[in-house]
C-alpha cells in the first residue's frame, strides 16, 4: 500500500521536479519509504541525486545548487552561496571549494551526483546579507578578514566595479551590517547620497533615528 501511494505521488509531480524522502513521510514509516524508494531507483523509475533527494527525469541536468537547495528546503533551512565561492567567482580568492554553501546551523557535508557539497555555519547577520548581490559581496569581503589596507581596497574595487546604480545603493545600505573596519574600506565606493529608503538590511531603522552618514528624515 505504501508503494502505491508513493508511486501516485511521484507520478503527480512534474518529471523534472526534485523531491525528497521527507516529503513522502506522510505515507508511512521512514524504513518503509526508504525501502520503496530504493526499489524504484533499482528499477530506473527515479534517479537518486543525493541521500534523500530524488528526481524522476534527469534530462534537465539538475545542478549542485538545485540539489543542495532542495535538500535544505525539506528541512526548512535556508542556504546561500558561501563567501569562498563568491570570491572565487570574482577572481579575488583563488582557493576554496565552489561547492561550498552557507547556512545558519551546524556545518556538514554530503555526496551528490555532482560531487560533494559542503555546508558551513555562518551567523544570522551574515545570512541576512546574502539576500542581494551587493550584500553577498559585502559578506565575501568580510570573509577575507582584516587584510592590509591596500589589499582590501583593491578587493573592494574588484568586487564592486560592475555594480549598477541600484546595486551600489544596496551596497551602501549593507553598511548597516558591516563591521567598522570593512565599512571604512568600502566608504569610497558608496554613491553620493545621504538617504536611501526601504533598506532591506536595516528594516527596524526609523526615519527619525541617527544614521552614521547623517540624519535620515
């Protein structure tokens, strides 16, 4: 009976839609679900992408990002690109693993058909930065740490040189979450403005409070 319900559930999905074991636990005990999925994998009905992560049709070639996000979403956990990967993409940091992701919680790793994925714990403050491109750059520069001023200024310039006007505004807004030493290094890249409304990084700031860049009103 458990197998029938699972078959019906999977057939009701888009063939290329990734699903997880946790989504099927409404149909029976974990051991029974695992046994049923193992038989489906052996018969070629579904493809195992990682432990507890499957898809019926792999023609869309799910990426590492797709697999990691599907697995973490099943645990109601948020995931973001880790600073190492961001710095590598920006040609600032030549080392690190591009399969590294940031999450708020314990660090771990697991195997996928695309290689091994690494999950590293970061603070909630840094996870908040990862909601925009400019914020991710701030997070990545923060990860570099207190390098020499010349080195840090060069990295800031490299990271921000292709930002458009809106992204520069967001970069300015992210100063609300930066440590002081990084804020000082980024200051020369901020747009020439004193007020930007709807700051996603500082939603609790009222427009009568003091800002480090002048009074907002």
